[in-house]
């Protein structure tokens, strides 16, 4: 799925991420569904509207046969854009089944999809393993959103009518517990300890015996919001990109006004996304949020929040995101309320740099280096993901007028070793 952002603010990438996160919640629409009989499926296959999948790899789980997806990999769980559906891609992007795990309230998928549904294809064509399901769905969404297509997106869905009965909690009220224990003793299973995986398989098998699969295949039609087409210059001078931004800002504004923006990394990203809109009402909302307890990490009195002597772990990640976000906010707004916090963060980040001009998971504190600053990074050394952003923090602090010998020395070391 393509999501583009246009802004002159230094928070370009932040807004890009937020629009992607919030986009599904900004759509409205309705859904229709119809059950496909075996004859209809066969007809679709003959007409070429529903392609027959090639042989699947044996190691790829088949959810339509009751097989388990196995240990979950969080990177395989995706929101399917404006449908509002969150799904687990069994086998990853190149698999051929998507298990529905949740549906956003107010989205086109609400009331039409449920936990345990398995999406098999889009617009009459089944997914094939080794193709990219994300790309296929993304392109289908782009086509559906065109005015001539009326927002229509069709998904082929396999549903097990007994899924909830099998996977939900069972009511044990009015059960004779002594009778259950006697039954277990008689079957010699009460103390039959087994490996965890074997226990899970036994429970699954028992549940399937009690609630066997009763499946149906549905064609679910979603109506997405009709959008302008992408321009050749997108995300610049692009009506569609502008619509996506406006939709996302509405969601974030509602969250901020409702007091739902917490004092964490996600909250600072939302704050920056609103600042990036350039709208006075958004910046005033953020200005009020900054002064609330929810943004205490940006408050002037942060002395002692970073204890050098204890060698706090993973501090580079705090500095490279939360503290850098604070500096980006000041750069965009000039709100001097946060300047003392930025000064402390920048100076201590410079002091935590190692002798080679980099940062690790944590800082090269004296406690790790015989009482001296700028020794070696503890652990396995330099970490570019956080270290690059630590450098951006001190560089931006210097640009903002914060002066300190440690900042100058740190910039010089990074320049010497990394250019």
C-alpha cells in the first residue's frame, strides 16, 4: 500500500509513519457478502475469475484444514489499509492465506469480518504462495478507490462456523468437579505430564472433536472511500496524498482532544505529526499537551532523570527518539519551554559517546570504563539504528544554539571517524 506525505517540516518521516498507522481508521463505508456454493466456485474457476492455486509447500500451514499457524511472528501481522482489517499473513507476505485477527471500529470491515476468518484472495483471484500478498492487496485497494470503480473491493473469505465455539472459553459452571477428576483418574491422564507442544496439540485435537470444522466460502464486498488518483508528482501536488493527510490529522486531533495521547514514544510521534500539519489549532493543542504531565519527559526540570553512575541500559534508544523528538518540536515551533530538557539530553548524549564517535545500546559511561568518559561501548559495540539518531540530536542541538564543549567534542569525533 502506498501512503505519501507532503510537509516542509523536519517531521516528514514521523508523519509518514503516523498516516500509515491511522489511515485504516479514517475510512467509512459499507459491506456486503454472499455465500459461494461449490458450483459457483467451480464456475468462477472455469471462467478464470478464481484461479486454482498451485501445489502448496507441505511446510505452509493450511488454516482451512484446521492446521495451526504455529508460533506467531509479529512482523507478519498487518493492517490491510482502509479495509480496517488486521490480519496475520501465514508464511509471511509470500504466503497465500491471511487470518483475520481484528477489525477496526467504524471501518468498512466492521460487522462483516470476524476473528478467525481466512482471506484467500481478492477480486476473484486466489493468492498464490511466492507472490506478495501485501502488494496484491495494496494495488487492489488503489484500483478500488478510483472514482470509476466506486470503492468496490471484493475479498474471498473462508469461514469456520465453529471457530468461536472451539477457541472461546468454555463454561464450567454447573459441572461436577469431583466427577471430572474421577474421569481423569480413570483415563490415567491427570498426571500424564507431556511437553508443552504435545499438550497444545492434544487440546486442539480434543476441541476439534467437540467442535468439528463447519466451513463456508464467502465473497465479501467492501465499499471503500472513493479517492482522487495519485498524481505523477505524488506526494507533492497530489490531491490523494492531501486527502490521506487530512484524514490522518482528523484522527490524531480527536485523540489529542480526548486526552488519549500518552507520555510515551507513540505520543511524541502523534504530537510531531500534528505540528507538521502547520495548522495553528493543531500546534496549540500540542503546546497544551507539552505542558501537561503526559509530556513530563520534555519538561524543564529533568535534572537527575538520567543517572550517569548507574549506567542505565538502552538509554541510546530514549535519546535517539524521545529526546530527538523534543528537539524537532522546538525546531518547528520555537517553544522555549522545552529548551532546558533538550540541553540536558544533548550534553549527556555527547558525554555518553564512545572513543570511536558512536553509541551502543547504552552509553559508554565511566562505570564501564574505569571511571573515564568516552571509553568503549558496553555489550557488542556500536549500534547504528540508535547511534545515528543520537548524532542527529547533538547536531540539531548545536544548530539550535546549545553550546557545550562536550557537544563540540562529540561532533568532532563523529566527523573524524565517519566523515
